[in-house]
C-alpha cells in the first residue's frame, strides 16, 4: 500500500493555531482514498532521517518558543532538512515555522538563525501586527487557485532576489504588507503565513501536497463540505 509518511517538527512547541488540523486533513485525505498515513515527530534534541518521510510539517509559534526551536533546528536538523528537500520531499511551514526556513528572524537585538532552505529574511519591525483574513492566488503546477486563510504575525518577511513567493496577495497583508507577495515556494518547499488552520480551508492544497510528496495523482473525493469551508474562508477574505 502506498503510504504518506509525515514528520511533524516540534508539534509540542509550534502549534498555536490548531496546526494539528493540518495533519488531520492530510491523514483523512489519504485514508479516504485507501492510502496509508504514518505520522512521526521530531522535537528539541531529536535528529531527523531525511529519507524516512515524504512530507515535513512545522506550524506556527510564538516568538518565545521560536527561540529554542530556531537554535535546535539549525543544530540538529538543518542538514537532514536540506537532504530531504534536495530529493524532493515536501516541506510545509506555516507562520512561525515559515519564518525559520530562511536565513534569520531579527527580533530587536536578537537574531534567530534559520535553516536556509530558502532565501528570505524576517524582521520584527515597529508597527502593528499584520492580522486578518487573507486570500492569495497560487499555482502549484495545476493552474492558478485561491488559498484563503487567516494571518497573524509581527514579523515581516522579505524574499531574496529570484526567490518565488507561494502566491500574490488578493486581500490581506502577506509577507510584509508592502510587496503584495505571500509565502515562499521553491521546488517542494512551501512556506506561508496563512493558517486558520490552512489545509481544512483549502483541501485542494492538501491534495496537491500529497501528490507532490508521493509523486502520484489522486482521484477526486466528494468535497461538498470542504468546498463550503473553502467558500466561507474566501468570503471572509473578500475574494
Ligand atoms: N511569532 C511570530 C510573529 O509574530 C509568528 C507568529 C505566528 O506563528 N503566528 O511574527
């Protein structure tokens, strides 16, 4: 049986927006199709086997928790995450986790290191938190689609030259409230500020991530309820 092998990174620390909902959706979408689903985890001090998982997931976290996670991820998981991304494993990082995928997260006098999977920097600038419903247009190889969710971040993220965003902002703030870009997308590494959680509101994205992780096409499911959840998130964002 084909099995999606997922590794949740720091599920005990990076989970402030019901991020477990994203894992529940991945499990359901697999099991409803008769695919296996295996969930492992790796937290402070644990190593990661880059070949043992098809999809790595890290959720949102508060600045306080991000300090320990940032240092630990660089010390114990950076090489493995690079090896996994290099062989095409999916990495999905939401909000606080997304901020740690790049080079650094500057918080006043502190600078948290990132794992450098993508070329971006995040800065805690003066100014209000970027909060609210958000809609973006993204193309993960199957044509432009809408991702709708909720964002809540103090950090502003800036992509390096040549780095691609996950999508363009239709409504809301996105990476920094200025350049109308949201998230990051390099090969199968995806970062985004959208939660709510993300995947229950956008099951097409969950399916696409499973397809990319397994290198397979999925047959459609009856998504009447899921489409209603998506439509409701889009209405909230005004897109
Ligand atoms: N602590 C980070 C910020 O405020 C991320 C918060 C989050 O994950 N929502 O920018």
